[in-house]
C-alpha cells in the first residue's frame, strides 16, 4: 500500500465532488496516472470552488493499492478543523513554550506572601510590559483563592476589579501558547474551582490543550494529572493554600481589615449587604463573579469533552508507557472508562519486567476495583511475581491472591510463588495469607498438597487465633478438594475444637457449609448434629432471606443425608429410604450447571426406554433405570405420599451420571469432594454407574444415539423397542414429556409431571 497525501483548501462540497470525480477515473489505471490525474482534478476543483463562502482546510490521505486486478480504490478522508478531533500537525502554529523568567519566579513568590486581594492588586502595580502570561496566570490563581476567604473583594470598586481582571484574562489568553504544561494544568484547576472564570479565557486554554494533545506535547504524567483534575468537573472547590503571616508593611492595614471582617457573624454580614444587594449584583464584575448555573454547566460540558479526548490520546500512546506510568494509568481509570483496560495489555507486554512491587500492587488493586478480567494483563503480572519472588511481601501476595481468586484465574507462576512462600515460612506465615492461599486453590479447583499440608499444620498450631471467616475458608477447602493430610488427627481435632468455639460467631449458612463439606472426605461431625437440628437453630435458619436460606437448607440436607447413610449399612433399607424421600424444588449441590444437558438426556431416555421406565433419583439428581433378570427395564410408578415404587424384581440398577471438567481437579484429575461422595453413596446403594460426557448432549439430535451407545451393554434395546411399540400402539401420547416444555427445576430435582404441582 502506498499513500499519496494531498493538502488543499476546499469546502465540504468540494470533498464530495472530488471523491465522485476521482474514483471512477482511477479504476484500472497505473500508479503514475493516478497521481497525475489526482493533481489535475484537485486543481480543477479548487479553481471552480475558489469563490465558495465556506472554506475548510483539510487533509486527505488517499491509499492506492498496487498490483494487478484492482477492483476498487479505498479513500480515507481525515478532516481537521478547530471543531473536529483529532488535530493534525499543521494546525499547531503556536510559538514554542517559554520558560519562566526571573521576574515570573520572584512574582510568584511574592504572591504567596499576599494575604489579601488588596495586596495582590498592589503587587500588580508594576510596569505593564513585565506582567506577561506567566505572571497573569499566577495572579489569577491567587486572586481566585483569596476572594473566597475574605470580604475585601466586595470593597474594591467594580470598575477597578473589571479592569484588572480583564487585563489578566486577556494577557493569559494572548500568551497561552507560551505557557508551560504545568501552568496550563494549574489554570484548568483554577477555572474549575473559580466562581465566574472568563469563558473566552477558558476556551483559549482548552483549545491550546487540544492542540498540544494532538502534538504529543504532554507527558504521560501530565496527562494523568489533567485527567484527574477534569474528572472532578468543578464539584470540589479548589483548596486554598495556607496564608503567610510574613507580609510587608504595605499590606498590614488591608490584612487587618480583612481579618476583622472575616470574624463577623454571618447574620451581621447578611444584614450589612442586604439592602443594596440588587445594586451590588448589577455592578459586580462579570468576569470574576458570574456564578450563573448555565455558565457552570457550559464549563462542565467543555471539561467532559476535553476529558474524553485526553483519555483517547492517553491510551493511544501506550508505546510511551513505562513501569512507572502503567500502574498510574490503571489507577486513574474510572468505571465508565474500564473498556480501556484491554488496550493496556500491549503496554504491559513491553514493560512488565520494569514494574516495581508498589506498581504491581496498584495494578492488582485497580483490576479488582474496576472488576475487569483481562487474561493477558494478569498473566504478565503472574510472570512478574515468579521473576521477582524475592520482592514478594505479605501485602503484595494477598493482593495477588485476592485478584486472581476474584476472577478464578489459575496461573502456574502464581501457584509456584505461593508454594515457595509457604515452604519458606512454614507455620510462621500470616493467617490471612494462608486463608487466601487455600481459597485460591479451591476457587481454581487446584489440588496442591504443599498448600493443603501447610494449611493443616498452620491450623493445628495457630487455630485458636483464627478469625471465624478464616477458619471457615481453610476447613471447607479440604472437603471441596477431597483431600486430607497423611496424618489428619491433629488437624481434625483442632478444627472440631475451633468450630465448636466459633459456632455462634459463624453465620448459619457458613457453619452448615463447613460441616457439610467435611462429609465429602468421610468426616461425619456427629457432635454437631444435635446443635444444627435443634429448634433454636431451625428458627434462625428460617429467619434467613434468600439465597442464604436456600443455601443453608441445602447444606443441612447434605449433612443429615450423610449421617443417615453412615448409621445404616443395610443396602435395601437405605435404597427404600431414598425412594421414599419427597422431591422438592430446590437447587442442589450435585446438579452443577448441567441444566440444559440433563434435560436433553431425560428426553432421550424417555424416547429410548419410555417415560414410565425411568425417573430422577431423589437427592442425587441423576436418572435411574431398573432392569429385571432379562435386561428389560421395569416400570416405575410414583405415589404422592409413598414416593417411587418399582413394579417387579430388580436384578440390576443403572444410574446415568453426567461428567464434565467441573467434577475434577485441574491438575490431579481426581473427583472433587461432592462428586466423590455421590459416586461412593450410589455404589453403596448397589447402583451401576454409567458415566456420560455432558458435552454429548449439547445438541439434542445426537442425544438418543449417544445414550443408546452407553446403555447397549446393559439393556436389550431390541426387546425394549418391541415392548415400547406394543405399549404405544393406540395409546395417547399427550402424557409424554417434552424436554423443551420442562422447567429446569422440574427436570433436575423432581420426576413429577406438571399436573402434580
């Protein structure tokens, strides 16, 4: 691709005419002919439009594709005027920035010593040619600081005020191109906080900032400061600096008057100026006391537009970011600008190795505050943690763990850092770090024996000092990850003691979740059974609001079911007890997130063996089929009061269980605690597990074939098809279930038809 730049003065109509006249002539032409025709056409159009009233200086970039078989000519028109954005380089015709002179430095120091408006006015009585842009800007800032602190401003004649303020505004406006970036930013901060700043001066300042933005004249730090100032949009008044008491003799009298008047009460001052308040308003300086609401709204609108342009330029300059500026940019982002975070990934790829520990912590905290997940940026931060592990502090490690846990991002580098830190510190590691480390492993389904063993040893040693939430986080992770240390006696004993002591300090949902999760690793908390089944505890659970109430009831059901299965070893008795349980519409832990897949599997099972020959097994949330000695499914009937009843002698019990990656740890590939408990209990009940990948049921047209393949080793499907055809002959099919019409809760938890409820 080659580019032919063309700069010309034309109207908007000229651009449209030029585009229409050039494109058809260029198709199939060579590059040299295109350029020659372009100049001729441009000159012709410029000549024809020379008398146009509306003329705009514009720049066009015409991209020409080289090669054979050109079908079209892409033309990109980039318009640049004072009313458009961004500015092109030629629009910046201002002089170079001028440094502060010795007079400007001394003048600013003298302004700090002025404790009243009158003192500033006297200081301005210097030769006119010495008060230039810098001096005028410094004087404006000091005057707007002082006029809100005393009443002397009202005692100066309005003509004098108007003349002085007008001269200062005009001087700043004339020399705005010569001011340094810091002075420009100070003026922005001044007019945002000032009451009635000159609108023409505000426009001049903003226009100069726009031009310098396009030129890249501001540094990244200055852009961040400007964005921070504009973000307030004048909502917070400018804080005035402390007044100096070391003033010269020429200002003592005026200072004394202003200080005396400032001690008067509000009522006194109100009564003093109440009678001639109308006259004061009429003759008040329009440049420095215009507090009308519409003026402030105009300034805020200009600042909002300027702030958007600042962020566009700031993010587009990502190659200029370094290890110091990148964290500051993330920290300055607000929630409505969080879409810029993915654009910072390129900058992080270049400067992540240069980040400091404080900068990394700032990045992590900013991502947490914005609630923005960016995989690339977090991966670079994880690399930094591994490379700079010697700089890792407890506070920084907690920021890493909190952010990565929030987004459930498993990072191999961070895991290595955590394991190394826990190995080095041992039981001396801080409790907060230990709890967050375990929580991170549980959130990512990562089983790290190093982390879990360190947590067990730490709890056994320092369990008495654990906060209730820390205790909950550490203990429940062992059940969820289906892991116990090789010598769990000390850990379990300390965990039981601490849970008993903090029983009343933990929320009902939390204590039930901890006790229920322990049953996943065959730790039955029988000592707590009487406390969680008492009338007092039931009352507290019943007073909860959703979703805490549903969660507490679910974990209470898990705990009671585990205890009941542990007390009895009679398979038939336990199986009958399961069938007699009443189904309830509630979300259960075993059901995972496979609502759509289990609906498809149930519909396929109804089509394969019949709707009356399978059901959802209570509590376990999976489909069950019962076979006789010939491998033919038995009919299952449901009674509203007695549960399920199987018609015939059961020779084999099949249960279809969906499997997905959510059921396993990501590194050891062993079942998580909940799935391990379900598998164990179903085996104890005499069921044969038929495990099927959940992904097979993502598309309903494949469900029957998948299910037939998995059930053919156990069921004589030819006999089933013949019996099903005989039963379906002449029968009404209106009672058959359609999986598309099921609600999720009906399909997952209960096997009841719609007319039951």
